[in-house]
C-alpha cells in the first residue's frame, strides 16, 4: 500500500495520517543530532548465557551499551527518570517455583542498584524524579501476565518508604503512566474493576476512574507526553495513535485522535513513548510475537516516528528489542 497523503476517518473517530506500512531509511529522520537517548529491554547473550538485559542507545540507534550485564537476573521494562540520571525496571530473579519479579532502580550507568519492592511490576517515575509508582503482583506464583496486579504503590527513593494509593480498589492495571502534573495517571485495565479491557485515567489518591473509550481511545499501553497535554497508545496490534487530552476539568476530555504509525498484518507495533521534546515516538516493531514483559519476540526492533507518520528502524539486531523509553539528556 502506498503512502496515504490525506486524512480520512476510521470508525468515525480516528484521523489517519500519511505513513507507509514498513520503516523507511534512517536518513528519513534527522536523529543523529538528537541529544536524547533510548533505553529498552533485549534478550542477548551475557557471559555465555541468554538473558534479558537493559540496553541504551543514541536516538539513531548508535553506540549501544548493555547497562546491566547480569546473567543470573533478567532486567526488563525500563523507565528513565525525568532528569535522565536514573532508571527503574523489573528484574526476574530465581528459578522454578522460587522465581519472582521485583522492582529496582539504578543510576543510568548501571551503578547504585536498589531494590524497591518484591513481587512487583510496571514501575514508572513521578515528575519529582524521586518517587517511583509501581503495581504489586496479584499472586505469589510467577507469571508474565501484565495485568496480574493488585494495588498501586509509591516508593520514595530518598526515604526508602512505601505507601499505597488511597484507592485500594485499583487492580488488574498495567502500563501505568504518571503525568507531569503529578496528579493524573493513565493505565490499561484488563478484567478488573468492572472493565473487560479499557484505557483509564485517574487521579492520584482519587476515588474515581475514567474510561477513555468514549473518546476513541481503545487498545492499550497509553503514555503521556512531557507536557501532559497529549497521549500516545496502541490502537490495535498494527496501529499507534496520538491525541490531545485535557485534565483541568471535572473529567478528562480527549480529542484530535490521529493514527501516526501503521504496519502490515504480518508485523506488530507496540510500546509507544513520546520523546522529551514531543517531536517523536519510539516503539517496538516486529513479526507477530509475545509483546508482554518477559515474552519472547524474535525479530523485534526499536523504531522511531515523527508526528507526521514517517518512521525508521533504529536497531537491527532483532534480539527481542521491546519496551523503549526515552532518556532525557542531562
């Protein structure tokens, strides 16, 4: 299919912008001079053992660095702090029935590793750069299911103290995104709180959750942009969208829903994240596979798209490269 050069309407709600079904050459986007970097998870050989590690690259994919190098633990789901100096993540540790997923943070060079919580997942940073929000595991038995969670918690990296969000009914959430105002979250819910599957918005310590489905925000894994005025998410396995969001009223309002990335049906796109300047999104792309954290995705790579739908592939290894998160240039 050739490029779409005009906007049309999909299901009466989503404007489609020009984009091809496959990535273009790297020269299609000027990423070499961009100071911000990308951290992501990748399944690579470490000290002779295949293992999940956290990788750091320049925006154009150059200068790859293994941040973790731990053959006895699998690190995944990295999220960089707003100041670009630290990263939180999950680590699968132990074997067999003793296997557990825990939350950690560390300096961006891999030093200063600190455990945040046992049997926890899906962490992200608050806008203060010192607080980590995370979800507790629903079961003691290990699972890679993203939505096997119960309760939202906050960890203060300066005091080491943890507390639960006042809304103790939050469960079966995944991919939490903490807005830059410090007051709002986005999350996907799967079979929890009366929802089958939806993208929600809710206030920190609030008692209500708001379903964004009525605005055409369906699918999963929504993320705020650095201003808190836009969001990006996966509409389907093949489509990534952006939209405007207003959070200064009694309830969230979403508009200007646009599809900016579309791929062919033999591939998938997931895990979209805004760049610190709001000009690009990074995302995962590859043949049909298991997109969940810890799921194997051979042939997947990291890609970057601008807001007009021009996208390029910035990694080439195909080593299960997933869950990209932008790192602010300090």
